[in-house]
C-alpha cells in the first residue's frame, strides 16, 4: 500500500465515523479518476452505502464501485474546493441523494491529483460566508433546476477558458420566456431566431459551442425552463439596484439580479475579470462557483 493510499483510507475511515457522530446524511468522496479510487476497492468500507462518489463527468469507474452507491458526475474542469462542494450539493439534491436540509461530510484533495488531504463538514444552510455565498434553497425549489445546472456548466467553461484565449463575460437568464422578453430588448440580431426547438437545446454539444462563440457579443442569453436557447444579445431593461450584497458588483451583475425579481427567473453571470460564475434568484446571490483559470490568456 502506498503512502497516498494509506492516507486516503485513514481520511475516509475518519469521515465515515464523523458522519455518524454528526448525524450527517452522506460522505461525499471526491475522486479524479480510476487510479484515485484503487484504494477504495480494497478497503473495509468498499460497500459502505453512506459514501457517495463525486467524479468528473468524463470519468468512467468500474461497476464494482458504482453499483452499491450513488455517483455524482460534476463539471470536468478545475474549480476551487468550495466550488466543487457547492456544485456537488446541487447535483445531489437534484438526484435526490440528499435533501436541502442535509448535513454532509466531504473528503477531497487538489483537483487533477490522486491524493486526498481534506475533510470538511457542511450544513446546506449554515456553512457559508459572504466570501463563499451558498443558499440554494429557493433555487432547489425551481422546477427548471436541471436547465439552470446545464447553464452553469456552460458558464464554468466560459469562465475558465474564455474564447480564443480572451476572457469573456456574459449573462444567462432562465425562466418564463415571455416575461423575460418583455423585460428586455434585442441589442443585436438574434442568432437563435427561426431554428427548430430541437436544434436549440443547451444539452446539444453544437448549441453549447455556439453559445460559447456568441458569448463574445454584448447582451444576455435567454433560456427557457425546458433548456432551449431562445435569444442572445438581449439588453436587460430591469434597473439594477445596489444592495449590501451587490455592493462592488458591476452593472451586468446588478441588472441580472434585478431581472430575477421582476420575472421570477434565475440569472447566471460570468465575470469577465475573474471568471467567477454567480447565480441570482429573487434578486439575491444564492451561489458562486469559482473555476480556476488555467487554460486561457488574460
């Protein structure tokens, strides 16, 4: 057994014990690939159903590891540790692995490496600060949460990589299209107009690539509750207000916050300067995701 495997076993064993001692619902075990979970197959807790595997979306694991427990597939890029945990929480609630009031123990290490070195305990409602806001209860109640998370994946890609080596900032508004359209106007030609609905679904790789290219245009994207791209290049007419929570954010973020009040929509904003992805609901920041910018020129 290698030192890394021995350390991983010790951390996971302690995390399972902590989950019992703190009445936590699950242990989220963040792994980066098959090599990272080799120790799990030979451990005493290989069949422990309290453990939930959290792996990148493009990672394939043996059936012997995935058959006995839930598996959460996350965005495949590099995020900060807190951002990875927040993303996993949203996916876990969506898949009904946990409920919105759950307490969870997390075991993780650096993204892209096979060793584990950190244990954290999180309560969905209590663990976060102004620096790492996360209060997704209103977001989770939205029937169109799957569309929001699909947008978040695209936004994380834009935040991490930009486009053609340049940083890009943009806004997505997800909700009832007629309301959003009444609260905005077309700033440039709408590139999605006239295409069949099946060709505008944001789960399509071709549409995702088109969105990343169009993100360089001024204006916001409008996405339906069903995850269909309805418009790009929209100027949001809702007047942005400055609250304590929004202080220090620019006009793009304030306009996004405002339209979620007027239209009962959810907005996802990519910061051009930092790549940070901010999610707004009911005029408030409900979550931020922090991709690590390592593959673009700034």
